[in-house]
């Protein structure tokens, strides 16, 4: 009984074999692969199989060539003809396999190109959505309102500068007039003294000239009296 109980407990603790297999096959990386990637992987696998098949056919074609040459050397025309027909069949299979590889290659390139187009579209769509959200945060009306406020501030600042500038200009003019008044007064004093001195010099010069002119006449008048 005890052994039976232990066996039953072991069976209940261990997960079923089917569940363990399902856990082994769950690959998070593969679960993230989308349908396009799966298609590309499938195409690459098929191309690999076709290449292996083509290599095998080309090897058989080479073998048939050797047989044809041997039969011709043996003058066995009938078997050489059979080998040639087999070679022609293999050549067609090789051509068909190569065509299938080319078609799969083009299909894979088309899928990759379409994926790139979708990525570009999604990027443009996301960018357009971001631009729309930003424009909603700062609409054209907001810019106009902000511009009007800014212009009002500039006009008020200009008016204040003009008012304060007018006051400052009046004070500057009064200071300049006072400075000119002082300068005129300083220049007037030396000019007055210099003018009086010049008049005295002119009067003395005139008196000297008169005396020089009258002195010879006085001498001529005094000579007859002395005689």
C-alpha cells in the first residue's frame, strides 16, 4: 500500500509527457517571427532543396555523357541513343529546377521589398501622427495669439522708451544750455580787457604819429626867430 501511494504521488508531481514536449517546442524567438519572415524562411528552405536536387541532376547528366561516349566507342548505337534520351530528360529537369530556383529567388526579393515598403509606410504614418499631435499642442491660433501678445509687448516697450527718452533729451538740452552760458560768460571777460587795451594802444600810436608830424614844423618856425 505504501509503495502504491508513493508511486501515485510521483505520477501526480511529474508533468505529462505531452506537456513536456509542448514546452520544449515553445520558442519565444520563433513566436515573434511574423508571417512574412516565415514565408522567407520557407522559400529559402525550398531553394536549398532545389539546389541539392539540381546538383544531383547535373551529376547524372555528366554520367550519361560518359555512357554515351563509351557506347559510341563500343559501336553500340542503340544504347548510346537510349543514354542520350535519358540525358535530354535530365537536362530538362535541370532547366526546370533552375527556373524554379529563379522564381523562388524573385518571390523572396519581392517579399523583402514589400516588407521594406510597409516599414517605410509605417514610419511615415508614425511621423505624420507625431506631427499632428505636436500641431495640436501648438496650433496656428496659439501662434497668432502669442505673436499678438509679443507685438503688444514690443509696442509698449517702444512707447516707454520714447517717453523716457523725451525726458532724458530735455534734461540733456538744459544741461547743454547751462554749459554754453558758462562758456559765453568766461569768453566775455577776456575779450573786454583786451578791447580796452587795444583802444589805449591805438590812441597812443595816433598821438605819437601827430607829434612826429608836428615836430619838423615847430623847428622851422623857431629858426627865423633865432636868426
